[in-house]
């Protein structure tokens, strides 16, 4: 292809597409092929809309400078974990900047695991001091209650005694009590002074304890507030911590395709984090398609050691999605990301068990079936342990920080990278995958453009294979059957007309013969015989002339009905065929292919059918062939016979019957001859009209054949375009 730059491939494809469409429009046509030409142009225009849209989408999303690798696959399979680990291991600039922000914030707020532990201990100590003060206050209350219990009970008892005394004392005694206190009163006053002194001492001691408690609470609140502030500042770290891009297990955590750029010497490449294909795909489909269109290689990430599942008629499975999304890629790998949450799982010499390896071999086989030679194979790893080993900026006290401590207690960081398979994966990225990346970029982009063209070729081929070609064969076969039925109907008309004519001649003869025989039996003279025979022939001739046109008319009308029924049945069958083959799903045409083609193509079928009657008019006019030479009627055989007849009445009757039969046979022969001449002259006039109807029946199949020819031409042109792209992509 004549391209100034590789990226001109898209402009070139669109230009070629316009050329193909224009070549269809420029095909010569007449009234018989114009409809087929319009149909072919319409169908190819509809199919090419998808091609144009896909090419424009490729042009928009194509990456020509940086080798781009998409991590594509199931939701929660670990795509982001792998990418995050690679960002740390390969010192991605964005990750380095993010880690520096993390450390700056950590230093600014003094956030560390040790500091948080100290603060929590201080809060606990302050809380314990508050509890100790409260316990001392509670103990003071208890001690005071126990210490003054007996005295309070004695005071209550004395007061009761004083009350009883006042109730029972005499008036004299009551007067004395005004001046002299009872012993119980003196003791009560003494005890109350002691209780008041004890209460004062308790209040003084409680006040000191409450002051200590307030101080402890203030200390606790201050330390707790400091802890809350420190913990709140952890949220600032979370967005900058290692693993911030990793999902939390919920679907659609990743909603956009995010690129991460790397460089290794002169090699420049990017890793794309593509949304999962098993969440609410309507929200992320555009991002998924944009990601795989931009990518030059794809890692299909799964956490199951099993082949992707097929879907059904209602819901496409993972396998169908892989075929749809990754069919245009030049390089596809499977990454089996084994889920490892405990360092014990990394004890074995091999990460993948024998059973898992067998399942992965089945996975490779299925992927080869779907993707062909562009599928490269499976890489097994466990991303999470490697992520923990590489991570240096984890939020203190987080689950990741706790898990890192757990794993690092059993293995060194390098051991975790080796045993998890991530070290080998890193080398794969930096060597095999990005080697000769410029050529790979060109080949990948050309291949995607070619796959779009091939997709349209497949649609054209499918349209021809599943719709037009079988439809044309069916229409041709049914047209041939209908044409044979037309010929049979014409032959049957001829037989019926001959039969009706013969029947009319026979009735004519029989009626005349019967009547003249009756006259002969009356022993009439030869002259009377001749007059009677002429009279009967003329009368029956008038009857035949009156009745025969209606009889012949019915036969021709029956023929017309047969012809009309044959044509209508073909029209109905053709329409049903077009509907049936039009319902075959064609992606570029929205699932409905319009195959409607007019059956008559401008020919007046009712007019042709009506003309059949006009062409047969001369058949049923007896005046044209019932020619009677009455003057030539032979009455007797000769003079001798006349003499003999004079003497023998029976002989005369015999001769009269013989003469009647001879004349009737002669007239019948002439009528048959005239009838055959009339049929021979009239029926050939029907044949051109029947042939015209047969030609009409050929039109649908001929139109479909023309569409097949035209679409076949566009298919060949697209195949030539595909070969050009394939050749250009390998230069």
C-alpha cells in the first residue's frame, strides 16, 4: 500500500472502502438489473457502516509510539495487583512520585506503626488512670458507708425512742422535758457531730480524688483526640499507599482503562489496567473496547486454573467475550494468577500443582481454538505475595501491612518474588514481550485494521452463503416447477378444447341421426328425406353455434384460473422465501436483511392473464369451422337403387339411413378438420404470453443471482484489500 506513514493505514482502508462501494454504483444496469444493483449497493452500504465505524474507532484509539500491553480479564482476577507490583519492581515514575508523597505525609504527621502503637498505649494508660480514680472514689464511698453504718442505725433507734417518749409522757413530764434533755437526745447530738465530722473528712478526700479524676480524663481525652487525628491522617496515606489501585473484591472497582508508562533503555511500553469483563459491563464496555484497541499485546488474567466458560443464547460466556474482544490481537497470553494468602502455600518447589497444570493445558487448547496462532500460552504466578514483597509504603496497621509482616517473617523479599513467579514474569516483560517493539506496534495496528476488514468480508460471505445464494437456488427451482406447471396447463387446455369440440360434433351427429332415423321410419320419400336432413342439420348447427362458445369459454377461464393460481402460489412462496432468508442474523444489518424484490419487475401480470382469453377467442366461434355443404348431400346411390327402392320400402329406408350416415360422417370430418385448423392457429398465439409469464417467474432468481454476482465482486475487492494490509504489515 502506498502509505506516507504507518498510521495512514486507516485513511487508506476508508478510501478503499469508498472505492468498493463506488464500483458497485458504477456497474452498468438495465431495467432488469437495476433493482438488483440498488439492493447490492444498499446491503453493502449497511455492512460497510460497521467497518467504517470500527476503523474510525481504531484510528481514535490506536497507539503508534509506545508498546502497550493490556491486562484484560475477569473481575477480581488480580489484574491491578500484577500491574501495581510491576510499577514498584520497574520503578514506574508515577509510582515513585506516589511513594514520595506517602513518605512526605508520613513524616509530616508523624505517622508510623510504632508511633500509632505508642499513642494507643498512652490512650490506654490514660483510660486506666481514669478508671483508677473512679475506683478510689467508689472505694471511699464504700468505706464511709461501712464506717458510719452503726452510728446511723443508732441515731435512727434513738430518734424512735424519743418519739415514743413524747407520745406517752404526761403533761408534767412534757413540761420538764422542755428544760431537761433526755439522755437519748444527748446521745443523738453526740453521734450526729461524729457523723458530720466523718462526712467532712470524706468530702475533703473525695474532692482530691475527683480533681485527680478530672485531670486523668482530660489527659485521656487529649491523647484520644491525638490518636483520632493520627488515624484520620491515615486516609491521606491510603490514596498514596502501595496497592491503592487494587480492588476491594467488589465488581467494577476499576471503571476506566488506566495506562502506566515504563521505559527500559530505549524500550518504551505501557501497561493498561482494563475494567473486568464480568461486572456491569454496560458501564465499562467503552473503556474495555478502547483498551483492547489501543493494546498491541494482551494478558488475559484469570484466577482459575480452568478453561474460560462458554455462554448460552441468553448470556455470552467468557470464551465468547474473549473471541469478540481479542480476536484482532497479534499476541495474547494467559496469566494464571493463583490466589495465595498464606506463606505456607509457597513451600512447594512448584507454584502450580499437577492437577492445575493439566487444567491449564486444557485452557491453552481452548484459547488456541478461539484465537489461533496469535495465542502464546500461559504464565503462572501469584501476584499478592510479590506485591507484599515489593511494597514499601503501606498504611500502618492495615491488613496489607499485617500480611506483609506475616509473609516476610517466613521468606525474604527476593524469595517471595522468585517463588511467586513474578520475577520470571518481569523478565518476560522486559525481554520477549517488548523486544522489537516498534515492529510489533506496526504489525498489531495493521492486523487490527485487517481484522475489521475480514469481519466485513465474513459478513458479506455470510450474507451470500446463508441468504442470497440458497434463496436464489430455491427461487430458481420453484420457478422451474411453476414453468412446468404453466406448460402442463397449456397442454391440458388443448386436450380439453379438443375433447369439448369432439363432444360437440358427436352430439351434433347423434341428434341429427336420431331425428332423421325417426323420419325414415315413417317411410318418407327421398325428397322429404333430403328436406328433413337439411332442416335437422341446420337446426342442430344453430344449437351448436349457440352452446359451444360458452363451453369453450369455461375451459379457457379454467385455464386462466390455473395460470393465475400457479403465478400467485409462486409469488407467495417467493415472498415466504425472502422473509425466511431475510431473518438470518447479519450483524452489520441489525439482524434483519431486506431481500424484498418485486416479482413482476414492471410486467403487467393481470394483463397477460387477460390476454390469454383474447388469444383464444377464435377457438370457440363455430362459424369459423362448422361449415356445412348442404347442397352436396347425397340422397340415393343411383337410378337402379331408386327403382329397387320403388318396389322395396325397407331397401329405401336402408339407403336413406346409409345416405344420412354418409353425409353426417362427411360433415363431422370437415368439422373436425376445421376445429383442428382453428386450434392449430389459436393455441400458438397463447404460447408467447405463457412464455412471457415464464420469463416473469425467472425474474426473482435472476435478480438474486445479480445481487450474488455484485456482492461477490465486492467480496473479492475486500479480500484484495485484506491481502494488501497483510503484506504492508509485514514489511
